[in-house]
């Protein structure tokens, strides 16, 4: 098994796990009481952040292995935008 194959499967597993974790976190039931409002809002914010991470990894995976785009400026800009947005959302959560 060469390095490209290992990288392909590691990135595939990474975005699948991130998307599944985000979806599961969104679907978790929380009591509808007013006391749990802040927790529910934080849970939804963190779930959206994890989904954002998963979509970013998916985008990079598609660029690398299917569209054969090796533009470093595009990769860095996508990473920076996603990480800045995710840090802000995690802080809010």
C-alpha cells in the first residue's frame, strides 16, 4: 500500500466521521424545558461547526483525488476560512 492510498482512506474516514458526528449531535434529543435552552443552542452550534469541518475535509478530498486540483492558494484559503469560522462557532457554542 503506497502513501497516496493511505492518504485517500484516512481523509475519507476523517470526513465521514466528522459528518456522522455532526448529524448525530444534531439529532440528539434534549428536554424541551426552558432550563435547557442554552445547552440546546450550544449543541446545535457545535454540531454545525463539526459539519463545517466535515464539509471542508470533503471539499479538500474531492479537490485532491477527483478533480486533480493542486492549487495551494485555494487549499489554504479554504482551510483558513473554515478554521476561522469553526473557531468562532465553537467559541459561541
